[in-house]
C-alpha cells in the first residue's frame, strides 16, 4: 500500500490483508523465507512489508519485534555466526547494534579496567599466543581471546623485595632485584615474591643450593647478614620436637637462635627400690657448631632430651628414693658433667647446666606416702627453725648481758681511776697544808718540839671535823682517848653550893 488491488476470482484461491510491521529506531526483526530458508534482518525505523513466503521469527518471549543493543564505552559484545562460525566483536560506545540473521551472542561484557599498577594476561585461543596488557586503560578482548586468571598487581621491587621469574619459552629462572614496578613479559611467569632475609647478630640460617650443598649464613658476618634467596635454592627447614616430653615433632625452624636458651623437660625413671618418679627440670644449652648439628641430626631438641633421659634412668636406678631425695641435684649434675661420650659434641651443642626443679611419684599411693614424708620433713624443719630462733634470741640476751657486764666493768675501772686520782690530789693538798702549817710553826716557834706541832695539827683537824658534823644532822661520838677527856663526879661540889 497505499493502493487499491482488484483480485481475479478465477485465479485467486485465497487472500489475506495484513498490516505492515512498524519498527522503531531501536527495534529490528528477523524474517525467514520459508521457501528458500534464507533469513534477513530488518532494522528500524521503517515499515516492514512481508514478501510471499516471508515469516517473522519470534524471539524467546514470543515477540516479533526485538530490541537492538546499546553499548557503553566500557562494554563490548561478541556475535557468533551459526552458519559460518565467524566471530565478530562490537566495542562501545555505540547504539543500535543489531546481530546478523544467523548470529547469536552471550550478552554484554565489561571491558577490563586496569589501573596503573595492574596487569593481566590474555590468551588467544585461536593461535595460543599469550600477551600481557598493562594499565592504565580499558582492555577489550578479541574474538578468540580469553582472560587468564584475575587482574594482578605489579610487584614493587625495592631493597627488601625481589621477584623470582620463570621464562616459559626457555624454562629458565632468574631473580629480579632491580628497583622498579615489575610486570612480567608475555613469556614470563611470576613464581614467587621473595623478601629480603635478615639475620640478627645471634641468628643463623641454612641455604641449600641446586647442587644440594648447604651454605651457612651467620648474622655476625657482615656480608651474610641480609640476602635474597637465589634461584633453584631453598631455605632449609629443621623439624624439631616440642613439649615437655618432646612427644610432638612439628616445630619448624628456619632461623636458629645461637644464644644460650632454657629448655624444660619431664622424664619418668625408677629408683633402686622400685619407685617410679616423674622428674621436672630444665636444660641451659646452646648451638656451638651448626654444621655438625645439621650433619648428625634434624631433631636437636629431641636428641638432647632422649640422651639425658637415658642418663637419668641409668643414674637414678642406682640409688634409693631416700638417697635420691637428698642427692637429686648432684645426680642432675652428673648427668652431663660425668658424661664421657661425645654425644653432644658430635651434634654441635653445649650443655651449660641441667637442673631438676621438681619430682613426684608416678603412682598415687606412693605419692601419698612421699607427701607424708615430705610433710614430716617440713614439720621437722619448722621445729628446728623455731628452736634455732629461740636459741638465737637467748644467745642475743646472753650477749647483751655480757656486753652490759663489760660496760659495768669498764665503768668501775674508770670510777676507780677517777677516785684514785681524786684521792691523790686530796692527799697532795693535805700534805701541802701540813707542810705549810709545820713550816709556819717552825718559823714562829723555833723551839717547839715536832710532836707538839703534830698534836696541834690533829687538834685543828678534829675541830674541822666537828664543824662539818655540826652543820648537818649527823651525830658524832668520840671516845675519851680521842678527845682527851676525863669523867669525874662532882656531887659534893653541888651540895656545898646549895648550902
């Protein structure tokens, strides 16, 4: 149309008036010629008039009209021609994208957005070629390209970081240590990011190279203190036993501490009188020869404890429980000091000390008896301590009395000396008085006899004594000889006076 059509009834068997299909700008339809089987696509905006034997193909939703595809700037779509097998890719930014008559697609795909520090590996499934795309940018995959893995971050190679890379074409490994933001090339694969191995002054480690040779690195050596692990080399990992009985061998060590360290232990042994004991103690030991240790053992702690346990079993079996309780420190000392074998020397270790910190009976009944013995011993020690304290107090008291008596003796000596000195001075003073008195008498009375002079001096001294006594409350009694008195009765004199 538009037109008027006159049909010949003689040759027209059947007719039908149909409306044309109106397509919008973003619509299209697929038409199939049922006679030839060919398909074609009609894209809007337009009116679609079907030809003889044309039939509109409906979509999965039973619609005649189909919506064309609109792509954003970061989107793309792949179309597969079912008839020829060709794949075409349409990248955004684009609108009104219509697939061919025989083309199918698996939906919109997002372009891969890479930042400046990101990269991705892409493989062409048709040729097998792998290429590396580095950011920043949008990456659209080709018809046969597929992404290998996820986006990856470039590796920052600096003073403490290196990258171990394998070339997939040659199969060789090399270590990248040049400072850069490293992105592997198309044929390279990052095997491992290796950190700088740093050793303290007291640490050491073992590196095993591709020939199987062990190289020892010590932190005390300046050129071995820090390094990257070379290609085809590995850091030797020692597997040591742990636990007080060393029952678990899962302690993995790559860096060894060469300083002396403590290590606790717990052993079972039996005394000569058949008492099973559990011993608790500790080693103080260190590694002195690392190469010898690696040569003879891979379980240093387990070997040390097992050898010490054998020595303990040997020595404890020779003593009774009572002897062990009083000698366990000396027995522990004999375990390593009296060991004549070169067991520790071969393994490059040195035992500085071995101490038993405690022991207990393995059987409960024996433990109760031992507890009673220990309690009785403790009580006896407490009583001895109390007695010693009392003796010490008494001894202090005696020492105090002795010191007091010594002080008194010294006081008496000093008082005696002072008294003698005072008496000596008084005697000298009295002698001087007598000398002066007699000298004066001799001068004034030259004819006076010496006995008379002395008797006069005695009379004066008696007078002084009487004055001293009279001035106080004391009573002084003299005998007739001392005062030269005569006692007489004068009653007749009194009677005469009365008359």
